[in-house]
């Protein structure tokens, strides 16, 4: 998938992080579009993502990121200025690390 390809490429170029731009502002316990009571996570571990079955990226991409200690930041790509904010290190979205 594109997630796995992105993870492989990030590892290949020795990136410091993967930015995953989405339509929502992070990772939730369930689809926030369908469930108004969805809970947003500020931080997760790779194992949390796998064990909870969270749809951050596909399983292979998450595993590759975990094996290479490559953080994933999931953020809302549609928000005004969000790409700049996340690149500048502002704490938006959800961070997935070890």
C-alpha cells in the first residue's frame, strides 16, 4: 500500500519522522465522523496501535516504523497552516512512538 511504501522510503532516506496527513486531527478509538463520543489520543505506542487495531497506517507500515524507531505523526492535513505547524514541531495531532 502507499503507507508501506511511505514507511520504506522514510527508512531509506533516514527520515526522522513520518507525517501522516488525514481528514481528522489525529488518531481516535473509533471513527470520529461516525461517533461523536470518539476519544482522541495525543500519544500512542506502536504496540497500542497494533493491539487496539487502530487505523493509523496499515500493519506493515506500523511494524516497519516500530522496528526502525521512526515516529509517526497523524494530523489534519486540511486545517489552515497545519502542514507548516507540524513541520515546525508544534504538538498537533497524535504522535506514535515506541
